[in-house]
C-alpha cells in the first residue's frame, strides 16, 4: 500500500505531498489539474519512468526536483527517492527498507533501484502500467482481454502464481 508521495517540481506540481489512507483512493478534478501527474510520479519513483516518456517530468524553469514515495509491503516500510536535474536527467535514486539503505544509484546505475522495486512488488514497469495503473479509456481494453491472460494477470497481482 502506498503511504505517501511527495512531488517537487514534477510536471504541474511545485511542491505537493499526499498521504494515502486505507482503502481506495480516487482523484477527482478538472483536466490539467495534475491528477495523472501524481500517478506518473508514483511510477517514476518506483521504476524511473512514466507514461509521458523520458525527461518530460521536470517542471519548466526549475533547477530540478524529486519524487519521494513511501510504500508498505508485507509488513515492511520502503522509502524510494529519485532526484533529477533541470533537464530531467536523474541525479540520484535510493531505496530504504525500514530505514536501512538497500541500494542507491546515480545516472547510469539507477536501474538497480528499479530492479529491487520489481522484486519487492513482483511486477516490472510494463506489468505495473498494464495491470495496476488504468489510464483513461483503457478499462475497455482490459475487459476485452483474453480470459487466460486476464486470469494470469490477476493471479500475479494476488501472488497466487509461483
């Protein structure tokens, strides 16, 4: 479960922090208000990428920014931070488990953080955005999926497949 996300100079957000409660969270607002940016920030924190492509996340005119994500999985608390420069290029990435540093990365080796996230969640970026993050208009495609693929997807998400 996501506990908190903080966006600094990420897309339309100058400095936004959201704490999530138990249960379902729904974002409601006008077009351009930054709802999708929050989802993109979460996937960026987890995997170093999001649905809008590379380096398009930096807020215009800023000298850089960061995304912080607090995640709770199997009784453990994970804190993931990715910092980027004014061009949107990664400065540093790190993940902590219960306050203990697991792995860090800078520029070329930041993929190590994404690999650890994939192991913790049991999902890589592609599986995450195709199964957990539902973009506008995509629910119909999910409902029309091949039944076998849909079952495998849900089994993976619930940890039923070995």
